[in-house]
């Protein structure tokens, strides 16, 4: 399976305002009438990239939820995301967006992973 870091992805224009850290952990896309398992593949303080089985429209607002699986000190994190891009990668969709609303526990979590410390 291709990941967003493959040559195909590198041909796309990079509109990110800050570098993202590579990740790979399970998450959940929550929409009004459905929930879809997803995988977070990169994060920054204000941006996120994830893989999804369903296509999401550009400019849609979604909720991504995940747990800090390496730590029991932080509860699950729910991020409101404004979708900026959605393109097909093999049999999934790579979705990238801006985090529009984040709880304090996300800020703490991101600082832990940015410093290379287990959260």
C-alpha cells in the first residue's frame, strides 16, 4: 500500500504551514450518521493527515477521535478538522486538513510526541 510519503504524494503541492510528524495510529472519523475507522499518518500542532475508507469533500468539517495508546495519563482526544484535501491512495483516501478546534490534552499530547517522549 502506498503511503502519503510515496513519490505519488510528493508530486502534490505542499501547502502546509508547518512540518508534520509521521505517525501511524488508529482513529475514528465521526460524522452525524456514521463512524468510520481511520488511521492518523501525520500530525502537526495545527494540521492532521489520515487515511479513510470513505471519501470526504474538501471544505467539510469532521471530527477525528483517537486515544493515546502509549499512555493512560491522557484521555481520548477529539479534534475538529477542516478538510483541505482528499485524494485516493490505492484503495483508501488520504485526507489532510487544518485542526480548527483542539482540547488542551491535544496540546499536551503533541508536545510529548514532538519532543520524542512517550505521551
